[in-house]
C-alpha cells in the first residue's frame, strides 16, 4: 500500500479538512500535523487514493507557491498583437483531465498585462511501507505575466530551474527569444 503521509504532507489545511470529511474522520484541530497524523494512521483503498489524488490536484490548482521573480525582455512582444499571443497560448492550453499535463492557462487580462499560468506534471517517487516504489504524478504551476507595453515577461517561480522550464515553454509556444534582465532595469 502507498504511504499516503507523503501525499498528505503536500496538502493545504483546507484540503486536509476535505480529505477528513471524505474519509468520515472527525478531527477538531487547526494544525496540519494533527490531520496528517490522524489520516495517515488509517487504511486507504485504491479508490480512496484515487480520490485523494483528485483532491490534491484541485488543491495544487488553488495554491500559490511562487516566491522568486525572474524578469525577461522580448522585443517581439512590442511588435505583435495581444490577440496573436493569446491565440498561441490558448492553442497550447492545459487539459486537466489528462494524466500528464503540460500547457498554459490565461487567468486575467488587464490593460496591457496578461496574467497566465504554466502547468506541468511533476513526478514524485514514493516508497511505501513494504519498500515498493510508486510514482505519483503531481500537477504543478508556474505563474507569469506578459507586459505588452514594456515587452517584459515576469515569471514567479520557486527556483531558477523552474523559471527556465517556463521560459523555454513560452519561447517555444510564442516562437520568441527572451533575454534575462535585472529587476533593477525595469522602468
């Protein structure tokens, strides 16, 4: 059986509350660790793990884990229409019903700024109590903004590697080149 504690550790408190309701376990606490300890002590069937995976996917979609800002400049953005960029992103939009996700979602459009998310599947290895290895697919997101007026693309990621992953996907989708700049260079 899969060690669900690894999955539970990745959930927000709200998602843990949803899992406890789904399992029919009453937990009266405000601490994540109490939920994780209690829920991981119970047996989990394959169908329950499948439901847990769906709760995890929804939780990831709602969560924001961006902490670093990476700024790139592209002269292409000043010479194209917003409609062309939106169309390219929509052609490569994310399909959450797939096992392996990879694509974009436009979140908001305001003035000359397009707020988007790049979604991808992160594979995590989990070793269960019997020593068996299981692969758990986790949907993950990287937020970014496109500023058409300044030709800037700002990526919000937890590390440089994820920023470069998002940058590469944006460059391939929009068929552009992006060069990194210092946030101090931004007007």
